[in-house]
C-alpha cells in the first residue's frame, strides 16, 4: 500500500512540476539540474509531499524549507513579485513550482558529492536538502532516508 501511495504522489508531483519546472530551469541558466523525479522524491521524504502543510515553526511547504534555505536558493518568488515583499518567502515555498526553483538554486550554491561516489546526483541532493550545504556527508534520519529510497527505487 505504501508503494502505491509513493508511486501516485511522486507521479503527481513529477507531472505537475514537469512543465513549469522545465521552463524555469532553462531560463535560470543553472549549471546543476535537479530532475523532476528527484524533486518528487525529496518532497516525499520531506513531508510525504503534503501540499497542505503550510508553515510550522521555521519550516514551510511540502519540501519543509526554511527562510535561510530560500534565501540561499536565490529568493525566488511567485509572479515576479519583489523578494522583499512581506510573505514572499512563505508564498513561494508553499507553492511546489516556486519551491522547486529555490531547491535548484540551493543545489547550485551547495551542490557537492556528499556520499563520495564521484558524482553529484539526487542521492547527494537529498542529503544537502536535509543536512544543509555544509556537512552533508552525515547520516540521514531513518524515516527520511527510507521514504527517499522507496521513492527513488520506484521512480529513479
């Protein structure tokens, strides 16, 4: 049952992010690309990809992004509003497409080979997303890691 849930959620996230995300990343001229599958699996690991969570303490949205993460990710906004507008951070990270732009910006700033396998890929991005841009070689908590692995094995 969990596998079906993961499959459905990741498929919906990936499908919904595909068009807008592809356009946004092309216009940003980014050097590191985060695939739709990877974004979907990071979302699944972070919150079960629950798009109704809103903000809780210092984290917001289905990717559970902090203000500092958003700022390091380039402070993307919805509808080209100024990033200094009140609520710009929470509006962005609570909306999956905008949050995906913040994640890609963050990965472009902090992207690195966290697991020492010689490549920078989703296995590294999931660690950077959870552990931050510095010290991403540490272990992940079991629930987060298991959710990511189940998703990436199914869709990766």
